[in-house]
C-alpha cells in the first residue's frame, strides 16, 4: 500500500486500462440510468435538461434525490432545497477524492482536481482496487469515469425517450452488480488482521446508520468511523510495541 | 419546452456544490501530514468506505443478498477475477429472489 514511489504519469495506456476495467460495472450503472430517465420524464424534465443534468452533474444518487423534489412548472421549482440535497448526498465524495491524493503528481494538482469531476463510486472503487496492488493513476480513474459517463448519459437519454414500462433492475438482480463488484474489490484489498477492525466497524456503523438515517449518510458515517477505528487500533498497537 | 431559467440555476448549483465537495476532498488531503495518526486514518478510508457501501446492501433482511454475497466471495477467492465474481453475484441474487417468490 505504501506508495513511496511517485505515481505514474498520465498515459493513454492507463486511461484505456481504466476505461476497459469499468465496462462491467458500467452496465449496471446503465440499468439505473434508464430507470432515472423514465422517472425524469415523469418529473417533467425535458430531454435537454436530462442531458445537461446527466452530463454535468454526473452523480446518480444526487440526481435521483433531485427528481423527488423537481416540479414540472419552473415557478415552483425548489432551487435551494435541490442544491442543498445535492450537497448532502454528495458529501461522501470528500472521503473518496481524499483517498486519490497518493496519485496526484507534483505539478499536476489543477488537472487532477478537474479530473475529480469524472469520479463516481464505481471508478473510484476500481481505482482503489488498483492502488491496493501498487498500481492505479489519475488517468486510470479518468478513463473509468469516461466509460461510466458515456453509459450513464446514453442510458438516461434512452430512459427519457422511451419513457415507460422499463423493468425494475432489481428484477434481474442488476442492482446487486454494484454490491458484488465492491465486495470483490474489498476482499482483494485484504492485507491482514489489521483490516478486520476498520472493516467490521465500518460495516456495523453503516448498517445501523442506513436503518436509522435516510439518504447516503451511512457511507460517511461508516467510512469515517471505520477508518478511525483502524487508525486507533494501529496507534494502540504501536504504543504497545514501544513499551 | 427546452428548459427554464429556474432549472438552469438549479442544475448549475448542483454542479457547483458537487465539484466543490470533490475538489475540497483532494485539496484537504494534500494538506494533511503524510505520516502518523492522520496518515494511518487516511490509509484505512478506502476499505472502510467500501465496507460501508457493501454491508447495508447485503444485510437487507432477505437471505437472497447474503447467499449471493457468499457466492460472490467464493467465486472471487477461487478465480481472483472481478468480472466472474460480479456475474456470479448477479445470477445468484436473481435465482434466490426467484426461488423466494415461488
């Protein structure tokens, strides 16, 4: 995990590797994209608005929440609540982009910050999986993000155009594609018993938070709580070694 | 109707807050120390976030997700292949959900 070597420079090969690696998980992104497009039509979004929101906001869970607040008549659109809900749902990205720091090469801070626009849960997870094996780069993240972006854009537009009678992805188990991929990535990151405490703490906190608090708070609560538990355990072991 | 000024303002706001959060995460991390407690904390974030994403989706109250998670893990340990593990999970959850409906 210790990436003492400097991260690899931007390369087309890394970009393509990321773009390819994210195709499987992009298929389930697309399944949800079609559902979002159908709901967007019902909520009164025009095709142009669907393209703007998917293309620029590019954040699935925030877009679902925005639809719940959206109104067909512009005069009654709750602009403030929509922006606030987006902020709350997307706060988890603080943790995700923070973990990309080891990939930022000196002198590329601005470009790397811009590349965060393409960061979604899915290509973040694939990139973190690469980092656990001493690989991964900002180009890999951006390549994966580009794949996800294309699938998300195409799927939401199709959903908006078709606009009805699309099956629920849970009927085919497609909702589980995210969970299965993230689970396999997590298992691939196992490095020893030191991971047990943070993972278990994160899982328990997230399960409890998901039951008690609506929205995506469970990701932040589990992520912060679990990683803190891991750091405290490490710190206590270090103290025990010294004494 | 193409769009409205209200919708454009709302979407511009959504883009701004999303980018603000994403960029702050990266910039804040850049300013944090690279050794010691904070660094150890940062090191544990990826695993903890992944565990947080996964755990509530597995513990749903239905056995389908638990069975599918076990199948996914087994397939991953055997093949070490991400796609095979994902496909196994999807098929398993589909089959168990179908079986539960009968």
